[in-house]
């Protein structure tokens, strides 16, 4: 096995997407991030990305990973036996690294090699679970969904920063992009906006739901479940599959999404590196 490294999202898309599209749910994060950057539609960011592919003796891609500006290395569905080679490839281009995210065995193997190369320790900071919609069971709540409009930019930016600001960066830029793409929705009750949910544009027939956010004062009323139902139904109506990630530390959201019809695919872990 050898690794192939590039900083060009377009080149990476051309080289790797034929492999990733074999399982567009498992590889949803890499697909959406690379595609937006390759098309030049990703929000403004400072710094450069590094993309790594693992290639076998037949010159076929068998794994992929990425590190986008300010983020951890993301391994996606990378098999654990390739993680050490991928860590070495990133070490050839980076002196410092915030951490790694991936399926547990692969993330831990990457962290072990990185520790040997950079004398770091790894701490698990979050566990997530990838789900795929199997059969939609609608959840209902008082109120109605509405597509976000330009007037909602400030509200969307304000809300998304609470749970997702670290991932998103410039939340105003993010909000403008989602609204322009028509992939952001709100739930209103008697003229008051009480919940927000979005989704990514389809890649190989798959849309990833998220982020989903309800302010504390409006929780426990079923708004997020009803809005996620609506967003999911919209995705299905357009002929796409729906998937989403849940935080394993949040049993409430896991229960809600299970009730809607989402079922687990695999777990992921975020590891933070310290010297």
C-alpha cells in the first residue's frame, strides 16, 4: 500500500470519489466537504487542506482521509489497517495536529502512530453514531415548518454557534450559504421560531441531516423531532437517502431519531492530542 497526498480538492475528488461513492452514507462527511471545496462553494476559510488516499498495488483507492483548516484529521470509514500509513503521510506535511476523528479502531491506530512520531497523548472527547433512515415514522408537534429566508441569517448564525460553532467557524457565512442552498428550515409556533434544522446538498443520492438545534426554553415540546421529520421527508421526496450523526452523550436525541426511523450504521470517536 502507498499513500497519495494532495492539497487540491478537485484532484482528490477526481482520484477518490469512485471509491467513496460505493458507500455514500459511510463516507458522507468526506464527500460533502471535498465536493463543496472542489466546486468553490465552501464558505470562506483561512488555511489549506490536506487530502490523503490509500492506494493498493493495482493503483485502486482503498481508503481516504482529510484535514481541513483548523480541524482534526477525519478518517471517515478508513479501515484500521491503513491508519498508521495515513498518520505517517500527514506527519510528512504537518508538524502539529489537533486530533483525529474516525471509527474507534482506526482513530486509535492513527493516534498511536502519531504519538510515536510527535510524542503526544490522545484523549477521547466525543463519541458519535452515524444513522441511516430506514422507514420514516412521522413525529408531530404544535406548529409548522418553514424554509429559512434571507431575513433569518442572523438568527441562524446565532443559534448554530451554541453547539456547532467550533466546527463551522464563520456562522454568518454558513447561514447565508445554507439559506441560498435552500437547505435550512425553522419550526414556528404562533409566529415564534422555536427550532432549526438543516441538511447538506445530496452527494451520490445521500443527504446528511444537521445541524439540529432547539433553544433551551423551547425543548421537550417535540419541535426538533417534528422538524427533523419534515426535513427527512423533504429529502426522501427528492429521491435521496437520509442520514445523520448523533452525540452518544445525548440519549434524548438518539431516542428521537430512532423514533423517526433512523437506525445505527457505525460509531465514531473524536480524539484530542496534547503534547
